[in-house]
C-alpha cells in the first residue's frame, strides 16, 4: 500500500480520509468545470474580512493603497461602524456589506457554533460570487473560520489568486476562552494549517510570525509591518482645543476645572476671547490614552491597579499631575471593566471610556501625553496596531511585555516595557514627575520618535505588496 500523502498527517480523524477525499475531489471537479476562463477581473481586487470594517484599519489601508494605484476594490465585511472617510470618498472602493449573524441560540453551544459556521459559509460564498470577477482576493485572518476555505472556493470559481494577510492565529485567540487542548481549538488549528497552505501569497505582521508560519505550517509569507497612515501625526494646538471642546460636551474629564469668563476653555486648553490664541491651561492634568477591543487578550485590571498606586503616590507627596485616563474602543468586556472603574474612588484621576469617530481618534492620539498598551498576543507573534498609530503621532508608550514586542517598542528609546502593574505604576511616576517639564524621559522619547522618520503605510505597501500584484495587470 502506498504511504499516506503529506496532507493525511494534518487530518484529525484518519478513518474518514477516503470519504473526505472523494467529496473534496468531487467539489474540485465541479468548481474547475464551472471556472470562468474568459478575460476579466483585471485590476479588480476583493479585500475581505469576516468582521467589522470600521474596526479593521489595516484592511481599509489595503483598500486605499489599491485604489491609489487605480485598482477597483470591493471592500467586503460587516458595517457596524463607519469606515474612515477616505474609504467612503474613494471612487475606486465599493463597500460590500455582509449581514452579521445574530440570534443563532438553538441547542447546545457546540451545535450553535457549527450552525453559525455553516450559515456564515453559505452567506459569505454567496456574497463573494455576486461581486464582479476579481483578479485577487485579499483576506484577513483571523477570523479565518470559515472565511479562508470560502475565499479559496470563490477563488477557484473566479480564477482569482488568494492572498491571506495573517494578523494572528484564530486558534490561539480561541484558546484564551477554551484552553489549548479543547477539541474546537485543535480543529481550528488543523483548519488554519490545511487551508492556509492553499493560498497563493501570504502577508504577516512580524518576522516572528513569518518564521512560525514556515516552521509549523510550511507557509511562505512576506512581512508587512503595520505602519501608521498619513493622518496619524501630532495634533496642532488649535485642533487639540477643538477636539477637547467637542469631547467636553459628553465627558466630564474634558470640562474646565475653573471657569474663565474671558476665555473658552477645556481641562487642557483655553482660547482667548479677544486674540483667539489657544494656550495650554496652567496646572492642566496629564492625558493618558489607551485603546482596546475589550477582549481577553488585554487585562485592564493591570492599568487600574497601577492607577491606584499612582493615586497613592500623590497622597504621599509626590509632585505628580492629576491624570485623565481615556480608554477608547468597543468590545465584549467593556461593561465588565466599566463596572470595576465605577467602584474606584479617585481624587486625582478621572477615567472615561468613549467610542471615538474614526477621524477623532488620530487627533486624540496626537494630543495625548502618554499611551499605554495592554495587548498580550495570544500567539506571541503579532504586534499591537494601536502602538503603531501612537508612534505615528510621536506619542511615547508604556507597553506590557510579550515575546516579539521588541520588534516595535524599543525599551528606553521610544517607550518603556513593563511586566506587571507595580512596574507600570513606577514608570508612570517616573515619566510624569514634575510634569509638564521638557527635560525628562517623556520628552526625550517623543523627540526620538520625531527624528526616527519611520516609513508610512503607503511607502511600505508600495515596496512590499505592489510587486506581488504586479504594477500592471
């Protein structure tokens, strides 16, 4: 008997191999028979994510880069939150909405999950086959179940090449809730390993992930680091003031501490009523910002405990400023952490958790004094895009340690790396001591970011992705 093929070792139930092989070969024959060989699709690309487009900045950046080079782009995904206005204004980008599935709560959880995957598969395939024929399908992973397999099938039908952009692994995210040895996690790992190999090209976000994809999945990938878009930059004082005044309408921490009848003011800035000049408020609080999807891979209790220590430092006589801590984003654990925040009784710290418009988020990053990142990669192989955006705004960062963070955050050069709440609290104390002086580490980190002149997204994309597609079809 012939030795089993290389794919057999990837299949979790070898006894089912003959039946599955027959079904797959039959499907392949049908698809190849139906495959459209006529000319078409040149210049068209489908950029797809089985998630919220408004919260998928990297895929929006892909779409904008393709549009900039004259490609017609079908940007496919959920439309829960509005994409960036540049995406909406582009004549070459067409939004293709996918309805998010809700209410599939029939039977046991395992049955619900299987049912959801099956319904999503049909829904996504139907959507992909209704768009105009693309030359390429550029897919975000995760989420990859069932989108990788569906995109591959659609690619066979259209004769399109499949490009997977690996942001992380879906199975490692799933393991945060179920554990690494749960059957669903093992199936998800097998699925990513099998169908990931069927792609034509692969992008990934770190060199560590590039190595892991090859060593463990035998997938060759090209590293495309996340880079800030051009609109992530330091915010001029006038625009800072306008943003603060806008936020002060809804959020108490942005309202002025004292009323000045001759000036229009926020907690951070004042505009003189006569000259119209904007100045920073004397004795203003420091502005600390963090952003999150409120998921299991970010433990915000670390920040809350550090803030408790910061409050204690002030009570003990340390010359530290009052602090406004803004945590932006939406996600499943937001209500849980808001409950913890409401139980805190700070005198010198105010916390708010707004959801910002896509255009306001870069302005706030460019106005802040310090960023904090609590992202701990489920795989240890991806990098937090929020830090990339902060660095684009020349905003120094304190980030929690994980395996490949050094590829982005250089300790004591552009920020600090901490391992627990005590270390973070000491870093906040050191950085904000005698605030807002211009001689400490906070200022030197910002200066280092200003002079680093890092590549922007468009430049990096043109160097790395454009050659894969060919400058011209």
